[in-house]
C-alpha cells in the first residue's frame, strides 16, 4: 500500500513562505502524476498544482507565479514551495499520487498538513 506523508505546514504571516514536502513510500517514478490539493474550512477540495512524470506542471490560477511544485525522484519526494502567502491560502494541504496499473487508475492521498496564513 502506497503511503504519502506530508510535512512543512504551519503558521506564517501574510507575505511569508513555506515549503511543503510529500514523502512517498515507493519510488516517485512509479506515479504518472503527483499533485497538491487544498481544502479550506467549509469549502471543497481544490487542485493547487500537479506535476507529471515527464516534468510538466500545472497550477491553479490563484497560485500561479507564487507557488512552485517540484519533485526529487532520488528522495521519492514532491515539494510545494509557497511564496507571497495570503490569508486566503489558509487550508489543509493534501498530497496526491496517481498511478495506472492493468488499465485502472489508482489514487493515493496523504493525511494533510495545515497551513495558516495570518493577516
């Protein structure tokens, strides 16, 4: 069973930075996509950024230019560098990994890490 463990969340003032990490229990080469989602209190979970095995990335419009997703395959870890944080970035951030096996897609989620941005 794949395990994803997020870390790096915390409390930061507006304008500050945080770097989230997502450590996978197996090689990140095995996943065709890894992503960060977030869920604010009372809102639906939303995609923040994703990165494909080939390295291409996508970002939500609200974070483009401020957040950067990257992966270190040697460490089986995906990162989310968050700069110029805003109070509206406050949420629980989740890591997701996606793989295909025998024609079926399997999604794996981490337990989440809280990010709180104070104004």
